[in-house]
């Protein structure tokens, strides 16, 4: 499992989250209190180079209307979706060992995910878990 510090870094770290995250408990508290909308933007900008595709990726995680209502702080449910996405990104970067390769993998359709990209799969908890399972199989040399 990827550590809370790395997940927080993917969400923009101290600059976005307002404090340094050192433990899973601190990350849980921050997510429960509601993440800044900028945490989602940080995740998506990290992985999606195309500006037009970024908007679509943002709204797959948190609907446009929810983002508009949230302004600066997301609700607990939307914050959990952002944390899930950040966890998947952090895991991909760890497994691939190269951010460019990891981000490429996250954007590409994958047969183990019914042809969805890992980013698309991460719109649900079960999809994110399946994408992480594929990553860990890659990390351990287990055929998918």
C-alpha cells in the first residue's frame, strides 16, 4: 500500500491541503473535513497533459455541478473520490518507477479493466481496487 504522505503529495501537498500530512490518520481527518477543490485539480493536472481532457477527467471524478457548488471545499463523498484517485496515481507512480510511464498507463484502456483506462475505472471504489490489483500484479511479475 502507498503511504499517506505520497497520496497527499499527489493532491498538492501542504500547499493545497494547508498542512503537512504525516500519517493515514491525518489524511483521513483531512478527507473527512473536506478537501479543497484544488486537490482534485492537482491530481488531474499531474496525469492529464491535454487541457481539454483535463476538464472531462475532473468531471468524471466530481460532477461539474458539485464542483461549482463546492467552490473551495468539497464534501466528504467528493473528497473520498479525490483521495481514491490520488491513491491510484501514487500507486501507479510507485509501481512504474517513472512518472511519465505511470501517467501513460493511467490514461490508456486496459483489457483487465474491461477496456476502460485506470483513470476511468477509478470513478468507482471497485474499479479503483481492480486497477490497483492490476498494478500490484505488474509489480510482482504476475501475469494479468
